[in-house]
C-alpha cells in the first residue's frame, strides 16, 4: 500500500509520461493484460488511456486492471490513469569508484626536486602579520 507522499511523488513523475496503451471498444482481453504485464515489469510505472468509445470509464478500467496485474492505482485524471508495481527484477548496485590518495601538485613537484616544504600560512591575516 502506498502512502500519500509516495503516491504524490509517483504522480509527479508520471505527469510527463505519455500513455503507452489505450483501452478501446474491444475492452480488456487477455492479450492486452499480457502486454501490460510485460510493460509494468519493464517500467514499474505506466500510464494508460481510455478512448471515448470504451464501455468503461478510466476509474472502472483502472480498478479492473490493477488487481489482474497486482498493481496499485496511483492516479486517475480524466480519461487517463497511472498504475505502479514494484519490479520483480533486481537492479545491480552501481559500481563503487576506486579511492586513491591524491597529493597536492605543489608538494609532489617539490618533493621530486628534493626541496623541503614549510607549512604554508592558512589565511591572509597570518600572512600580513608575518606568522
């Protein structure tokens, strides 16, 4: 079950989406349900539309399709509705960047030449006072 904050976030994401399927006068066949199953597995969040000649309203279509897909209805606006279901696929973890020690350039060059480096002043105020 989605919380209202999660639902609002999903609604804002889906706002820029275009509907990927339209439900028309043929209604909801098993073929459409299978296509929707594949789409929701791939995307998690899908937007659907209901055409004017369909026998269902957008709310009715959403309430009929969601249980068949195991999805939740996120929003119904006009003739469009949004469904969400967590994907079954496990996403790989992003690769971790390799950490390496980075020496400041002036110290590295000076050490190559064999010079001794003093501690540099930390602020302009210390430089003026001669510390």
